[in-house]
């Protein structure tokens, strides 16, 4: 791994709105440059996407962008990011996705020219390679439309480039359900890392060619899936916590390849990436309850630079359309954090402490997101000589932190949960630091019909 | 003989696949579902009895514990694996007709959708309830469901979707199935799906969780 030391060593420096390496955008946002912005994410209501509904689809996105920007203007917003996370049809047929970017960029430009309101579009195509089982990560014909949407979409005005790539998911899906931590390390620190190198070299190359911003790649299909499964009580929260930490070594590869942030919202691995690399991050918490429940509504914002809602359907609420309503909620949260920042370090730390204190001991997934614990775990995530060793060390540090919180009596978990602590620790300790040895250990245990090693360069 | 069935029920309930399996710790070095099923067959216990008095009750207990949040999915999956080890021994008796399942369940994630964790859970639980499973996988269109119904007349169909833009495909699949096999019972599930949506598209049952799917299926079989 490229990173050997932390850019942020002091928990007090891991603060919302401030990143050591802020990102400046075309229309004047400075993400991580001293203030928090809202990042609004949205999707269509229940409807089909086909030739006969395309005009309706375009209208939805135009109305979402106009509604959000008009309300942002009304609220004296300092700027917002619109995340366009495409639906499958929009990546399969890139012209649809590109047209939507054009429409929304037109709206953004109009508000910028007329009112000076800064806004940018984060373009997040789908990873279509999942459609093939086993996936052909490197030779799939699905790569072509994905890359076409990235390139044409950025030309059309999608300035921040992201994806939730799925390399390793063939292994992680089963590993998640079996609480198989070795399987998750293999999926994320071996397969995921290799696929991230392959994919992000291409994305960064395109971004540099067109002067755009390669932002980041969250482990949504891995760690967020784990969190949602834990919320449903399908898997232990402790396991979901460990998966989140392991996912850092996979997501950081985007930065190693040249991505500069802001990292994507549903990656709660963002705080670790910020500590290690200094990039700004997007986070989601209480205002993402429209998309999924979570145990970390407040603490998630402790070091956020963009504050997101994950996704909301464009449906009518009593107040107005849902994306506009969520923009207001995000904006108020951002406004509060910005007021604290402008009042000085003492005030911003008090607000951060309250955000942390209100969640920290309610769930292990929240526990690891306190700035102190982020720094402690991040130190472990960079000290090894391989991604596998770093994943293992980070996960063991997270287990230590959980056990300390339990021993101190500050956090309480049922026996059904705590019974997994020794199992996970034993499993992690059985992982060799050397990647080749780990691969040799794992291959006999895995169903090799489900993934193709050559597609990961193995 | 009864003792064997009790032990087999316990092995499946707690996920003891075979003797060398380290899980669960309290059954370490004891016979698992694999060995106990062989012993039961050798002892002359009818395969149908093995199924109905050990395997199905064991999975029923597992489903109940899961529904009451007393176990997590991994424990349930271990039980399913133990049941699978037992079913492998019983396979010849299914082929010969000596054992009858409750019916066939055709399941798939609908076209345009690749999410399969929920589908797999339902599939496993229904199988544990004594049904044969035809899993069509993900991104499945109406043609594949119709074809599977032709090969498995009278089967119950389960449709899964996780996206608001793919759940609409359930409607088209239900309509097509109604044309080719109007009497087919169809249940649907997935995060954005509701009972109202189920009614609107003409499906028969909305399963908010895997256990509810099993309960509905058992009602159909009763």
C-alpha cells in the first residue's frame, strides 16, 4: 500500500468541513476548505425506464435539480453537490445518462450565472460487470458503456467522478451471510484491491484527460450491505463493523491511483480515508433514513465535508417534492456545522463532541467512527506490508476497541453478539500477512466456479 | 430409532453437518446430519419419516428462532448446510418417489435487478420447510419463469426485487404468468415492495420477511 503514515494524526484535526487536501471545483466549491456543503442524491419514483418514458425521466431529473437549486438559493446556501447515481438503464445506454447530466448541468450553470450559486454534479455510473456471473472484471463488454458514460458524462458536466465498484462481490456475498471474515478479507483486500487498481487507473486517466475530478469509490455493496443486514438483525453488528474497517484497504486504492476526493457518501470508510490521505469526504447519517436505517446518524457527520442523504425518490411530500425537502434538511445540518466552524475551533469541537457522544456507545459501527478511534484504527491500517496485513491489523484494532468499550461498561451488547468476538479474532489471527500465502490458504476453501482469478490478474 | 431422529433433529437445528465439522462447539466430535441420516436409513426408518419428523421440524425451529432474533443468518445457514448433508443421503428416495416434497418453489430476482441476498434467504428457508427449489437466479424475465412453470406444473412462484425501478417489472411477470398458468400462486418480496403493490399487480402474497414466506407456503401445502 502506498500510504505508510497518516496525514491526520491528531483526532482534534479530524474535523467536519476541513480537509488537509481540499478539492476546488469549476463553479467555485472548495470541498474540505472550511465549510460543509449538502450533497443531494435522488432517484426516480416507481416507474419503468424505456423509450416511451424517457421524456418523463428527463423531466423528473430537471425538476429535481431545479427544485433543489431554487430552494438552496432561498436558503442562502453556499453551494451544493448533486449526486447523479445512475440507474442501470442509464449506464447500459450511456446516451440516456449523458442527456440527464446535460439537463442537470444546464440547471446548475443557470443558477451559477444568474445567482452566483455554486453547484456541481457527481456522476456515479453503475458497475455493470455484475450482470455476468462469474463476472469478467477485465474483459467484460460491459466496461465499454461504463467508460463511455464516464467520459461523455464528464464532458456533459459531471465534474466529480465516482462509482461503487463490485470487484470481489462474487466472494463477499456469501462471506457476508456466513460471517466469514477470511472470505471478506479475500474479497476486499485481494480481489477488491486488484479490481480497484484496474478500474481507477482508467477513471483517473479519463478525468485527467478532461480536467475533471476523480473523486472516490465506496464499498457500498460490501460494507453498506453489511450494515443494512445488521440493522435487520441478519448478521452481528460486530461483524458489520469489522467489514467496514476491512473495506478501507479496498477503497483507498482509488486514491493510490490518483483520486482526490470527495469520497462517496455511503462509504463510512471515508473518515479513515480522510485520516490516511487528507482528502475530503462525503458522509450520510440521519438524513439518509429515507434510503436505509443506520445506527450512526449523528456521529457520521463528525468529520464530513459533504453531507448526503444517500437517495430519495422524487415523490410528493406535504412540504413539496422529497428531494427538495431533503435538501432543506441537509442544508440545515450543514448550516449548523458551518456556524460552529465560523465560531472557531472551540465551538466546532464542542459540536463534534456532541455528535460523537450522542451515538458512540449505542452500536459498534458508531463506536469506530469517533475521531479518536478512527485515528487509532487508521494507524493500524497503514503499518503492514500488504493490503491483507493492513486489513487484518485494522480489523483487530476495531475488535480491541469494541472489547474495551464492553469491558468498561460503556457499551452493552447481547451475548448473541459478543459470542462472535473470539470467533472473529481467531479467524483474523489465522490470516497470514503475506498475500500469496493467504491466497493459497483461501483458494481450497472457496467455490472457484463463482469467480475468475484471471479477471483479477491472478 | 426415535433417539436417532432426535439426534438428527438436533444436528440440523444447531448446524452440525458431519462428525468432523467443528461447528457447533457443543456438538464437537459427535455425529452430524450426514452420519445420523445414514444410520437412520440403515436402521430402517422410512425416508419420509426422516424428512417429516427430523429435518422439517428442525428447520421450523430454526426459522422460529431467526424470526424471534435469537440467532443470526450464519447459524441458519449452517442448519441449512446440515439439512443439505442429510438431503444428499435422501436424494435417491426422492427420485424413486419414496419421499414427496410439499411441492416446487420457483424463485428469482426480477429482470434488471441483481440483488440476491434476500432471494437466497427465502429460497433456503422454503427448502428447509420441505419444498423443492428451482432457483432461476438474478435478472430473470417473464419468459424464464414461464418456461420453469412448464417444466414444473403447479409450482409456486416467488419474485424478488430491491429497486424501485425494477419492482415494476414484477407486474409484467405476474401478467405473463397469469396468461400461461393462471392458477399459479405468486408471492413477492423486497425492500421497496408493499402489500398494496402486491395487490395492484395481481400477485397473491407479499412476504415482508423469509419466515412469512415459509408460513404462506405451508398454508398452501396444508
